[in-house]
């Protein structure tokens, strides 16, 4: 039995306060819907308002005004079902119909809806459905124009937004993001306010809720994309999620505390998904790219490489050229090569290495494990994308003795799905149109061969240096 069915039983079986509705409101709703009761009238209005032409027809009969007046009389919890129906009817009527949206504005509809959300929804045991439908209504209303956006914003920002954001509910979080996004769309001043000291706690609570309930819906992604990737507010939000001190210079990360929290990882994961899904449609700001690079450098210093991680993080895709060049000039290639060089070999190469060679290598060097499943693959993917038709990147990798290192990545690895594919992609980009790099591969001469079929198509064999136990590759074409 649904909650609404139980409520209707209670209304039938137990005493409930008398419902006192102005006669003109009752008459309007019953007449327009051709119904015999308020409940049936509201249920019919919900269906009628789903059709654009009929929404317009309702706008000529002052139905929005009547339903808002009805909401003001439904103060008792006993009338929750009628209140929910009223909000749904208003939500549908305000979906793309400017006359209904303007009537909602003239009748101070935001104030009425917020009173409902506060009194009936934001209680000790929050009524998530009331809050959700109320937010959907405000989202449909706010798209009507700047006046409507500001009407919602200045009645909810910051305290009401913050109170709603603190409710850990999947049902509420995404429509809240819808309201905030539609208010800020095309209004830079409101976006600036959202990213101020007053607004950052709201964003922090939204991300904490998203992390707690596993929310990754479209409105959340649209909001975070606008603020973090296209805008310049990523660093402020990222550090708001963690109370430890940090140093920032012009919104660029230069240092952070030696610890990350799960909410920060969750934010990075969502932003990675956004970039992979909308790569061709998003313009990545330079501030965002450099901030991510700063975090990566800091994480590389403090991450635990002694344990092999089992969790997955998504692999990045190719970035716009200007952003890549900025990151390369900031030391990205050197950092990635150093990280890759200090990792233990992929499992395919480890299996081709004798136990004596492994012991000798272990005693002479301190090799690190991948801190998460796919770490090596992601490094190779980034290097491959950076090298794509960028001669200066190809040359830098050669100058930093990275060619052999990257050739070693063209193998399968249990801890790094699709490493071979990314490795071959990276080597192809590294050699394309670069005679010096092609010559460097041709000149490879090492001793002791271990057969790795995955490299045969490239004309390359794995070889193990008996002195160090480190696997390398040789050109056999």
C-alpha cells in the first residue's frame, strides 16, 4: 500500500480537521476539471496540464491562483495528500507556459511553496516527496526569465538552499541542482554569489549528499560542469570539502594538506565522467586544468604506493590543445614519466621474469604498486593523448628517456585493464612523423629475450637486463 493510500484511509477512518477552502477556489477547480471533489479535481488537473494546449487553456481561467490559494489552506498534516496533488498540478502548469509562470509570480508563488516545503517537508523526518515536487515546480517556474530566476534565488539563497542541501536524499539533491542551475543560467552575478563564501557551503552539502547516496544525475553534472570545468571555482569547492589548510595562488592549486577525503575523490570522479561524456561540447578553462594538475602533483607525493589498489577510476580522454600545452609547460610530462618509471613492471612482464631476477631487482630498487586499479593505464593514456600530433611533446618524451619506458606498456596487465591498447596508442602517437623517435626505437639493443605475443605486431620483443632485473624492449623487425 502506498503512502498516499494509507493517508486516504486515515482521512476516512479518523477525525481530521475541517478543511476550510474559499468558495471561489472550490468552484473554480471543480468547474475547470468537471469533478465532484477537490481530490479528483487536482488529479485531473495534473493530467490536463501535461498537454501544452491545455496548459494554455488553464492559464486563461486563473487556475494557478486558485491552486496557490488552496495550498495556503492545507496547513494540517492530515491534508498532505491534497497538498502533494496541488504541488504536482502547479508543477505541470508551470512547465513552459509563460502565462501560468507569470501568474505564479504575481501571486507570490515562491513564498507559498517555500512555506509548504519548510512546514511540511523540512521536519525532523523530512518529507522528501513534498520537497522534491516543490523543487521541480520552482525549477519549471524559474526558466521563464531573469525576473523569475531572481524571485526564486533571493527567497532561497543562501539559508533555504543550504537547509535543503543538508537533507541526504537522492530524491531531493538532483531537483535542487535543477533549481540552482536554472537560476544561474545566463546570470553571471548569481553564479558568482553561489561561488562566494555564502554559497560554497551549499555546494559542499550537495557534493556530500551526492557522495553519500551515490547520485550522479544530469542536473548535478550540469551544475558542476558550469562551476568547475567551464568556470574558475573548482579550487574553492575542492578545498571547501576538506578543512585542512592549503595554499592557492590565483585560484591555482600549489599545495594542499597531506590527506584527501572521499568527497573530494567523488567530485573528481564526477568531473571525469562529465569530460568523457561531453568532451566535444565543453570548453575546459585553464584555471581548472592547472588546478587538477596541482592536485595530481600533490597526490603523487602522498599516495600510498606500497599497496596495490583494487578500486577503479576512469581513464581520461584527449583534451583541447591549448589546455594540454599549458599543462605540458607546467611539467606534466616529466611528472608522469617519473611516476611510471617508479612503478613495478606490468604483470605480463613480471611473469616473464625469473625469480632470481625479481629478487635482484627488489633488492636494488624500491618499485611501487599501482595505488588504484588502472593507475598505470591512465598515465599512459594521458601521455598518449598529449603526444598526439604534438612534436614538442614527442621530443620531450625522447629527451627524458621515455621511449623505452612507454614501449614497456604495450602489454596486458591484470591491474590495468586495456593497458595494451592505450600503450599501442601511445607508441603510435610517439613515433608518428618523428624520425628521431623512430630511430631511437631502431637502435634498441639489449640482451636476454622474453617472448610477449602482444608486441609481435609492433615488431618488438621484451628483454630482461640480467644486471637490474628490469624488463625492456627491443626492435626485432
